[in-house]
C-alpha cells in the first residue's frame, strides 16, 4: 500500500467516525427532546383534583376565592368599589357552584342589584408548584348581571377571562 492509499484509508475511517458520532449525537438529542416533551405533556394533561385557591378576578384589586369540596364550590368574590363611590370592598358569596371534571360553574349572591356568574374550565397554568402564581387557571366567561330594581329586568355583560391563581407571596392573607 502506498502513501496515497494509506491517507485515503485514514481519511475514510475518520469520515465514518465523524458520521457515526454525528448520527449518535442526533439520536441522543432526539431521545432527550422526546422525553422532555413527554414530561411536559404529562404535567399539562394531569387532571386538577382540587382547585381550591385564590384567583385574580376582573380588576387588579379583585379576588375570587374558591373552596372545592368534591365538586361543590364554595367561596366568595371580593370587588373593590371605584374610589369616587366608596373605599369599601364588596364580598359576594358563591351561593351555587359545581365542578364536574374540568368544567365549573358558579353564581354569587346579589348586592345592590348586581351579581356574578362564571362558566368555564379549570386547568394547570404555568406555575410548577401550588405556591407559584398561575398554578391553576380558570378559563371561561364571567357574566356581570345587573338587575333593575323597578322592573326586575336583568342586563348581562359577558367578559371572556383567564383567571390565574395567586402565588403564595402575591397577597397577604
């Protein structure tokens, strides 16, 4: 074997070695990406067993608190009044609330001719632990129902919302 043939054999072997390393690296990378995506999908698809938490509501200072007792929902909605009206916070109790799997509905009591209804779903948010903000999300419609005192006629304003759960340190208890 002359020198040129030896160089070709060495070059050919090195090329095959690099190609083998490249294919092996791509295979390992594919397996890692698949495993990570599978873990993320499992985490997102996990059903919510207990959605008990406090959630952001319609305005920045409003709060929705839900206690989930095996599909029966209890709790309240606290709504801050506009500063020009009052510095009070009105607390609307949830008088009728249910959850079946991920679907939930609730209605509050009426105060000053107004009450709230919610219809939607609960799902896992972007938080990784229950203490994290956005661990749970409620996605659906909030109806703000105003009842005319004289006629009893209801006016409904529907707002499409994503209500995110509070993190442990977001608001004091």
